[in-house]
């Protein structure tokens, strides 16, 4: 995950992204990467300093954000990259950062090198799942149900407001599937993603032995 962060500048559209409102933090992927990284740092710190109980408490609270976020990122990204890449990747042949159109004459798409792709879109969720099942106990039923609902709602509201705010300046969304859709559909996407994140957290906690 640290490698992924330091390799962001190597992406072909990095300079243009940094010039826009929000920079790389327009992307849910980057926000998820940072939260996952912080969660794993706290997890390691809790193992090194087990007497400091507050570290593990903060880590478990952060996990309730990091894991559902990683699930949403992975599900949306890999689903679209496999079946509808023009909805998640940018066109490489246009000087302006405009979305590709869904036609048979698609321009080349800006693809992420596989090593960096996995570090951004697979490693965070994988690391969090292993950490949860190998080194953590499951959350209490009420904590998972009500705490998870509050966190999923707040996270969904935060990102939807943030990405809409950035797009109002940039005149384009970081993801083509948002640019392609009008506001009511985008709201439905935000709601569906938030609901999915809550469901994933509940399932993971339920199957935890």
C-alpha cells in the first residue's frame, strides 16, 4: 500500500489530476488506500505496544470504515474493469481529461500497470480481511449493526458531497460512470455503494468465528 501511494506520480494522468480540485483525493480508491494503510499501521502498533489499549480501540473503529470501503472499491473497480472498462478508465487519446464514450470505436484507455493496479485495488481489502480473521475478534452484534450503519451513512454522505463539490470545479467526475449519469442516478449510485458497504461489513462480522 505504501508502494502504491508513492507510485501515484507515475500514472500517465497524474499531473493533470494534481492540477484539479481535490487532486488524487477525488478518487475513492485513494481515500480507501489511505484509510486501509492507517488501519494496518495501527494494527501493527497494537501488536508492538499491547499495553496501550487505546491503539487497538482506534484501530477497530477505523476498520469499520476501511474494510467496507475496500469492498466497495474492489467490487466496483474489478467488475467494471472486466466488463465495461470505459466506465472506469479514462481515454488516453484526448488531451483534455474527458471520458471515453461507450461505442465500438473506443479510444485507447489509460490502464494502470498490473503491479500498481493490484496494490491499489486488491491489496488493501486482502490485507484487512486477513488481519480481521487472523488477529481480531468479531464486533458485538449491536456495535456491528448500529455502528456500522452510522459509519456507512456518514462515509457515503461525505464522499458523495466531496466528489460533487470537486466536479463542480473540474467540470468532470474522477470516474466516467459518474460523469455519464445525471444527478438522480448518481445519488442512487452513492446510496447503493453505501448500502453494499454496510452489507459487506455485516457479512464479514457474521462469518467471523
